[in-house]
C-alpha cells in the first residue's frame, strides 16, 4: 500500500499544522484572507465542514505531509503489515514518536489488528529535514517490531531485583537498539556519519564496565547487521557474561548490591544524605559502605532531584 493511502491525519492536527506553517510561508496573506472569509458562513455545521476542507487543501498545498509520507514509504514492512498509521498532535517534544498498537480482536487478520500512532508537534513540520531524520529513526523501531527475524517481544522480563534493575535493563536495551538503528541509517545515507561519535558516547554511558573494549563491542551493533531482540536483551541483562566479547571486558566483575548487574565501577563516596535515604526506601538493608554501581547512583540522584522539583510546584503542599 502506498504511504499516502496508509496515513490518517487527525483534523485537529491538520488545522494546527496549517495554522502554524502557513503563517511562516510566502502565502501567509492569501491564507489569512481565505480563512477570514469562512467566518462569514452563518450555518455552524456548514462552516465547520468548510474549515476542514480549507485546512486539508492548505495541508496539501504546503506539502506538509511530505516527510511523513517519505519516512513511512521507506519501510515496506509497515505498508505490508499495518492497517493504517494515524498522525495526531503530541502534547510536547518528549511525547513525539511512533508506537505500534495491536488489537486483541482475534477474528481480524494480523494486518487488520495492527496500527501505528505517530505523534508530532505541529511546529515540527516547520523543519522537514530534521523531522524526516526523526521519523526514520522512530519508524525503524516499528519496522523491527514487525520483522519476524528480529523476534520482538513487547515487554522486557521483570526481574526480582528492584526498580533500579528494571530501569538499567531498559536503558541498556535502548542503547543497543538505537545503535543498531542509527548504524543502518548511516549506511543508507539517512544520517551523517558524524552521528557515530555521539552514539558511541551514549553506549559508553550505558555500559561503563566495558572500559577500553567499549568501541569494539559497540562496533558489533552499530557497524554490523542483522541483530535480534534476543541478542540485545541477552547483553542488556548480563553485559559482562561470556558471549564471545573481549576477555578484558569480563575481567573480575562484581555485582552491584542494588541492581545485581555485574560492574567494575563502584561508587561509595559523593552520595548526599537525601540520596542515601531514597536508596534505603527501596533497599532497607543497604549500607553506603557496600557502594553501588554508577548507573544506580545516577538513577537515585536523578530521582531525588525530580522529587525536589515536584515539591517546589505550586500546590504541592496541599496534595501531600
């Protein structure tokens, strides 16, 4: 199916996108004149229909769908395996992205059960090239989910190791998956090769225990393909287990007392009393003398700062 046929745009998104982008175009005056005339229509229902038709015509005139259609059309697995892609407004930058939905209705075909939601801020359409890069990355995630050879599972396993373990598992899995996607984007010419350095740094932060071997291990995911969900999950779960990775990366690992992940880098100093208190809420028997891995330390420091920010919000005292 052609990308344009696959896409469904929410009318409110079209209206906001046109209003945002038309005012920045060379046809801004024409847009405003035509829009103002619609207010002269007395019948409310007729006026609403006229506005929808007007917004859709300007949406097409300004070619605002171009980067969305291009990104969707580049992923044949989406066109072959999804009923439609719904495009709607994102509340903010952090909410932008693409998500795969699968209906529980078993009477439908596999394709009929699947749909994709693409959430974007209308102002993102003002910068089509960065938007295209962003959508290519997001839709590569969707394509991997639909690829039987990748073997995607919608949920990561829940371990009995506390919230720190689950957060680290998600962080490491995300770093691995992003590396495989951005590597493919570079090879296709969709991403500048300079992006490799930034991706390597993200990988290094997610797997600090790899030390000097970080780049060699990173290269297996960024520079090579294919990869599978099971492969990413295995390394994210036990990064220092022996899976053919360089021997120096698995030398003398010790497990963090919180997340139980193997680590070579412990942090014991530099934890303030509030952070220690937060850790002990989840791990009452933990003592600072036992230390913890750098990722857990960062996680709990971030949590403390988030709680402090929440308490500073207006009305916070009334809610507690």
